C-alpha cells in the first residue's frame, strides 16, 4: 500500500515518505523518512492537512493528524486501494491548479463528521465510503 503511494508521489516529483509495519502505516510530506517525532514536526503539516481534507472530501478517511498511524485490514479490497491511489494521484495533480493552491492557508481541517458519516462500515483509520 505505502510503496504504491510513494511511487505515485515520486512520479509527480513530490516530497513524500511513508513507512509501515504489518497493517499499520504512517505517511509524511517530507523529503526524507522521519526517524523521530522531531522529524515529523519538521514535515509539511499544512500539506498533510490539505491531503486529509482532499481525501475526506473524496470519501477516504485517513488519520486526521500526521502524528497518528493508519491501519489496513482484511476489510479493505483491491477496489478500495485503487480508489485511494487514484484519489492521491488526483490530489497531487490538483496541487498545481492555481485555484487549489489557495487552500494552503488552511491551518487545521475542520469537518462536521455527523453530516459526513451517518454510518461507517469499516471502523479503521482508512475508511472508503
């Protein structure tokens, strides 16, 4: 999963790193893979917030903080992964759209989860709806 995300980011020449152990993973908007919490603090946290909001707006729920881990389980299908890859690719393409760059001013992501999630089938950090 994370290798495919990294490959997509590399194809866009975008600073992105990820790591995983078993079904748990972390994603970071940084040139180098973080080695500790201080490295995560130095990553592009505003970009992470933009990523989180974009993915959520497209029906994919990641952990809402760069300091949290995501989880994959057997509940996820190949179709789910393909949706994540396609949406991540779209996110990176849209970053170069002048109108989309205006959302870089977002400090934190605020969403009304009651409106967005009436029923969640997969109670894990990466949720495809």
